[in-house]
C-alpha cells in the first residue's frame, strides 16, 4: 500500500513501531557497550600503589575493572574450580613458577600482541606468549658485616657451605620464592646438585624457617642469624621507611649480589596472562598492553620497588637505583617454572619446611 493511503491511526502506529525499534536498537547498543566496558581481574598483587594504576586504566579507556584479590595458589585453584564458567579476564601473579603452573594446567590462553612482544623481552615471558612479566625483583643475600665477610656469602652455594653452619635464616622452603630459586638451581645443576644445596642450607640454619622475607632481614639485624635470603623490594621498603626501627635494621645489615662471577643473581617477576575462558578477551589484551606502557610501568614496578621490564622504561625510584647495577641470571623464567617440580621433591627429601 502506498504510504499516502495510510489512515491517521496507521501512520501513528507506524511511527510508534519505528520509535520502539529505534529504542530497542539503542538499548541493545548500550548493553553491548556496557558489556565491552568491563574487565574482570584476578590479582595476587596486594599493593596500595596499584589502585592508581587501575583507576588510570579506567579513566583512559572507560573500561571498569572488577577485581578479586587472593594469593597466587588460591587464585590458581579458583580458576581450576570455575572451569569454563570462570568470569576471569586477566590473572596477575607474583611468581614465575605459578605463572608457569597456570600455563601448564591450561588456565591461560596464548595471545598475539605486537606491543607486548616488542616491549617485553623474551626472557621475561613464556615461549608461547601465554604470560608476560611486567616487573622484576632479585633474590639477594643479606648479612651482618660484624659476623661474616661479604666474600664468604656472595654466592648461593656458600649458604650451604659448612663455614656458614648455624648462621643462615630463610623463610619456608615451600614458599614460591624459595621454590623458584631451588628450581633455577635444579635447571642449572640437575636435581642432585639442587638437593645437595638444599641439604647444606638446612644443615646451616640458625633457626627453623619462619616468617616472610622482611623477617629474615630483621633476624640478621637482631643477631638471630648472620646471613639470610630476601627479595630486593623488601630491602628497598626498609630503605624508604621513616620508622626508626627500620632505619636501625638498614644500618646494621648489608646486601650482596650473589654469583656475580658465575651465573648471576636469581630473578623473579610479577606478571599477567589472559584467562582461558575470558569473556572480555579484547579488553584483557588491552589491559596487558597498558601494563607494558611507560606510565603503567612506573605504577606497576616502581610503586612496589621493583624493576620495570618493558624496554626503555626509566627507573623512577632513587632508593632502588641506589642498589646499583648487577649481573642477573639470564635463565628464562619459563625454565624456572619447570624446575619447581623437582624443587618440591627435593624439599620433601631434605626436610626443608
């Protein structure tokens, strides 16, 4: 029927239906925009400085971040339990071995991103681009200069040497930071060599393992032991603290870069991956790319006293810079993850609790 022949009622109905259709399309588009504006983040990072990092991403992109914070292992277990129904888009973990475990368990998905592969060197990401490191820390040796000489504790091997019997403090051997170190030793020296090292460390302990990394440094300052292992960012936190007790610890303790004439100092990372069943995959990749950018690297890395990993990122942390330069172990962190399996067997055999 020609439109001019329509009655007034029919024309009114036509206009009404058109409005309904347009309204439905608008609502549908709005719903689609809302769906595209969400990122579900599972994070093992618990640092206040990250709040600004997330807020800045939302301000730049309009993408809202829904966040769940748990430890590395609880997050991995949650992903396993949720399976295909998991709402997770991005998973942030603070240990290379746990990132490797998530990769091996099929909890993450490989992604293609020119930005990420250009910015993050191959050493700091998985060989299939399943996960990427964004900040790094070194596992170094701290000692009491009144009780031991630096040259007697400047290698990991010396922590297991009988000359340091009764002098060593560490946290639990089953903690990821220790597992990753033992895993790296196992990759270099074989399982037998790593077991001999772990057995020697246990024999040299001043007390049973307890507490976190900062507690090990404090134990050296308090005279409980003469040498200890800790990640560098705990030391820099003490350096930056205004608490007189922390200043006293820094005054009494010294740090040495291990294995500078050998393989180099053991490294670890904070990193991220896109979850296997991510419902917002494009947003997930965009978020990881954002973390590799210079502005985010300052939040992500320098805010927690770690080294940024993206190529060309300036170090905006005077206390961290004051630690100086050193030779890092070039062992790919994906290999460290593989060595963790042997590390756990070793701990059980030598009684490293």
